[in-house]
C-alpha cells in the first residue's frame, strides 16, 4: 500500500487494484489512517463486506493494492456529500468499475448483497430484536434521527435517488405483487393517506 502524509485528517479515499487498473473502492473517513488500518485488518481476515474487493485481495495479495486520498475535507459534516460526489462521478458500484457495494454514501440503500450475507444480517437482526434493551436503544436512536431535520432531508434525498433507478422501482413493484395486507395495515395506510391529503389542503389554502 502507498503511504500518504496527513492521513490523520478527514477526507475521501480509494483503494485501487494495480492488476485491474481503474477498479477501486471509494469511501470517506474522519481519520483516514484509522480507516485504512480497519480495511486492512478486515481484508486479512477475509471478512470484507465487498465480496469483489475481498476476492481481488485474496487473488492478487496486498502488494497489488494502493491506498490513495482523493480529497481532504476540512468540515467533517461535508464528508458524506463529497464522497457522494465521487461515487456519482466514478460509479465504483458498477462491477466493471469498482468494488463498492452501495451507490449511496453513508447508507445501505441500493446495496447488492449475496444471499448468504442477507441471511446473516437477518439472523443477527432477529437475535438483537429479542433483547428488550436493544429494542429500546433502537427506538430511541430512530426517534432522535427523525427529530433531526438534516437527517430526514438526507434520507429523503437518498430515497429519491434510489427511486430514479428503473430497476429498483421494478423490484419494489414485483415484491408487492400478490401481497395480502391485514385489515389493520390497510386501516393505517388509509389514515396516513387522509392525513397527507389534509396537510396538502391546508398548505394550498394558506
């Protein structure tokens, strides 16, 4: 791996494979050096969440990868925004271009995970949700995020980008086909729709 000065700073980086020129994994970190150390430990263990990057690492070995800083970001609040700019520009989530698993910075939206990974995540989530304390912590964290105007705006923007993808919309539509909603679920959806219509009417009449 290449060594770069000032890696204690925040910024956007990429891990590039020399054997497959142009194939990269892009990310951001508050402390770039710590993030590279974490990537390397996980890759050595063979447990990286990017199966493509892990496969390339296992095949070509560590000396065939370089660590490069794409941009330093002085304001840490802008890290995700700058990372998203590079993701949109380079598109490392395309298999022919790079090793990223998600097209949205700081989010799992649009991630393409293997059936094995999805099963592990599902099992771990089910295990955690059996713990009352874990459920309480998740509820508090979720409520805190929903009270944060900036967080809600980021989630809405990420969802809007995802829904612009015809493939994503097709998968969601296919997943809804044949589903039978319970009376309670239909009642909640109807009530939510009425609420949205009332808010829209109030906005128009102001």
